[in-house]
């Protein structure tokens, strides 16, 4: 945290490693080191550059080229193809075409004409800020400690007090060509300066050596952090505590109840995904006396409010007398009031050519005693928005401790949020995938069908919670899918579908992790084979417990959560051909599977009025990857049909009408069909994916 001593940044530069690098490679190395620590810059924030002599591909002459982080990149994860490359002589020539502040956005349209080496990476709005600083290496970072200075009422005086003449100060100016000219003028007038703090924005540092520039950036931030630690020791942050935090388990329970309700209220335009954090710095802020007045001031750094909106919504919850249901009941009015306030902000600040009003819902929700919830179109954005607001909390802590915190003036904030260049960036975003913003829970998620289904849903943009009783297999599959799709979109919970408490805990975890549930894939299963005279009551009950009662318990939990959200939903049962067609020596299994089918029909009747669709995919003979075929069931079915393990799959293939094997991926396609809007007008249906079995025809 910002004001805690002994938390200095460490120089990680490896001189031996860097010695063999080219200047562009050193730029990449420096960028990744700086972006690896959120105290230096937030995700996607800040940028780095290097001016390098290159050989012109047309003339063969040596030319000066600016390598600078391209538009939309992140310095922590950037690779060489993430940098824009531009001729410095052409960038300097742009100054002769500049017609003043009223026309500075037009300069961005000229940047492609400066491209070196046919580089397709688009240059960012900050390109001029790097180009016109007369040093080879430039870092622009957003450290909390520096922004706390930049967002203070007397930021210029604080800058002088902390840094003297080494680091200068410039008043607020929106990033762009004009600010690049300001930086050039500052460097000319202050040749001894090693950098500059931009009011309400961040830090620029420069040097003619890559390592020295990196070291200067760290030293400058450490100097600010040390100064704050000395000035704020023993200081009661945010006016001191007003509330005490609830115990961790109680915080988790409240979050699991509030998040689906909020998600339902804010998903009118498109489905949203949530993120919850009760990190210590968040709890310190939400419990503070000055929470509401500070939150109302909004954020300062442009990167912060572009991710978090200009201000959060403070939820009316009293941890000393917690009444969660009353809080849920009041959410609708609070969300509506926020929308009205945001629309009024838009009307006050809009220009004749401003883009249309965007989603007026809050991104950040602060709950005293509990923590912070953020909502966005996808999990990664919701998580990153939370990280940005933690940065804003740190800034407010520092600024309000040594001065008076100031957010950006409302009009300035609006002009960045509804900037034509920002709108153009949004318009270039790819079309959302078919399940973007949707959240699924898959039981039996570590099995063959469950894994294939989760993978299929994630390929269409869904977040998936894998639920399975096998903890080891669950961890393995979660790791595999996280590596394939990103850890942001994969959750995992150990769950026994026959345990009412375990099911409730799992759905609460899903609500807390992602904000709710849109899709339930009920897939957990077992299989047994025995003649009726050899079928024990225990075997009969085990089939009923997992395949009938288990499906009831997870469906009931899903319905409750979907009704809390009010967004409809899709429940898909992975049944079996044996739910329709009898098989010898499998009475317990077939009867339980038939119960599943009728449960689905009943739920389809109940769910329709609420927009909850319930359908069934019936597989048959899916051997590959299925855990139920790894035990006695395989031997038993082979014995029933007078074959061996090797011959069983061929027997099933030849038994089918289409003479084809059925794989987990085939079942996953059927589940995706019912989970998606492709089947928006279908409920109470059964889809057989069995390569053709006339005994299982539904009519």
C-alpha cells in the first residue's frame, strides 16, 4: 500500500542479459519490467519509447526511428510487434501542419504517414509526447505515489518540495499533440530536468540510456513513496474508520447475494460479468468516514475513469446491523438514481458532435464492511476495472493525507470519456462472441463431456465454473482450460451433487466469482449394470441420488439464482439414450435417466414464464474421455453384449443407424445449441446425439 514504509521498488535490470540486446530489445525488456508491478503502472496504462537509428529499407540510409508502445497495448505483456515504429523526421515535420488545439485530433490521422517499415501497429495518441522529448529513451508511467501528488490541490508545490528542479510540473492537459509540444518546450526551458509530473495524470522520465531511464523511473517513484511514508505515518486514512468489516465468511455471503441482484439490474443492454474483492486497501476505504465525499469526487488519472466511470456507486449497507434482503430491495432505486445522475452528467457536458450516451450504469459498487464489486462485459475487464479503482483508492489516500484530493473537472473527464478518438477505438472492437457475458456452471466438469462442453462454451465467450467431486481431476482440467482460454474465464469448485449444502456453496461461489449464472449444464453422472435380481438397494439409491436427486438439487439452485437475476437462462441436462430406450441389466441407471427427462419437462413448464429454458441432450455410447467407462461399467457392458473392451466401441458404432462413433465434442455441440440464442425459441426439447437409435426416437 502507498503509505506503508519498507515497500520500495526493486531494480530488476540484469545488465549481463541486456548487454546482448539491440536498442529495441532493451525497450521491450524495460517495458516488461516496468509493467510487471502495478505500483508502477496499471494494466494498459502508460507507455515507453526509444529513438533508434535504423537502415531505411528504400534508401539504405541511416534514419532515426521512434519505437513507441502502440495503441491499446500493455507494457507488462507487450511483445516486439506491439510497438509502433515511425520516422522521426516525418514526426517533426507534422509540427508544420499543426493548426492549433481545436484541430489536434486530426494529427492522429497523419501518424500512419510517418510509419517506418510498413509496421501495421497503430500509433497511439501519446506518440507526440514521446517524439518531442529530446532524449533517446522516455518512460510515461502512472504510479499511485506520483498520481497522489498530481491529484493534490497543491501538486506543483508538492512536486517542488519532493524533487526540487530534477522533476518538473505541468498543468493538466489532455494527451495529444499540444501536450507533446508542451513537453518539448519544457525540456528546452529546463535542460537540467530529468522528468515531469503531469497534473492529474502521471509521470514522464527520460534519459539517453535504456538502463539509466529504467533506473530513473524507479528512483523517482521510490522517492515519492518514501516521502509519503514519512509524512503519513500514524495518519488515519480517509478520516478514520466509521465501520468494521464483517468476518471473511460473512463478506463472502453478502457478496454472493448482492452480485446476482446487481448483475440483473445492470445487464439490460448486454449481459455483464462481475468481480469481487475485499482486499485490505478496499476494506479500509469502504469502511472510512470520508468514503462518500471522496467517492463522489471521482477519479483523477484518465486511465482510471475510462475503466471505472467518473465515480462509483456506494451501496447503502450497514455492517453493524446487516440486513442483506433490505439492501437487495433498495438496489433498484439506487441503480436508477445512478443512471439518472449519469444521464444528467452527459447532458451537462455533451457537445453537438458528442457520441451518443453510453451504458449509464455504474462499473464500481462499494459496500461498507464487505468490499468492492465491479461489472463489465467480460471478466478480465471487470477484474482490471477493480485494479484501477484500487489505484484510485491509493491515490485518494495519499493526496487526502498530505493535501486535498481533487478529481478531474467534470467537463475534462467527459471530454476524455466521450473523446472522438476513444469512440473510434470502441467502434474498432471486434463483434462480441455469441456467449459473451454469459456465465455457465457445468457439473461433472472434469469428465470427458464436461470438459468438452466447457471448452465449447468458452470458445464462444462464456465464463465457466467447473463443478466436480474429483478434486484432482478438477484441478487438472481447470489448469488445462485456463492455459487455453485464460484463467479469468475458468472457475472451479469441488461439489457433490447429492449434498444440498455442497450445491448451495458451489452456486454461491459462482455468484461471487462471476456475478451469477445464465447456463446450467447438468452433466454429473455414474453408470451401473446388473440384472434386476442382483441390483442392491444401495446401487439403486446411488443411481437415484446422483442422476435424479442430484439433477433436482443443482436445478433448484440454478433456478433460484436465475430468478434473483431476472435475466432468464438456459438449463441443459446431459441425459442418455437410456432415458428413452430400455437396456438389459441396467434398470437402476435407465430408470434414473428417465426421471431426469421428466424433471426437465416439469422445469420447462415452470421456467418458461421467467425466460428460463430447459432442454435435454441425450448421448449414447460416448466412450472416449468418459470417466464412467473407466471402471466396472465397461466390463459389465462388455459382458452384457458378449464382447471385450476393445470390441465394445465397434459394437456400439455398428449398432447405430449411421455407423458412427459419438464423441464428447459432439455432445458439447448439442449443449452449445441449447445454451445459446440459436435455440432461443426452444424449451422442453430432447436432442438425441447417438448416431441414430430408433428405440430412442421421441415420437
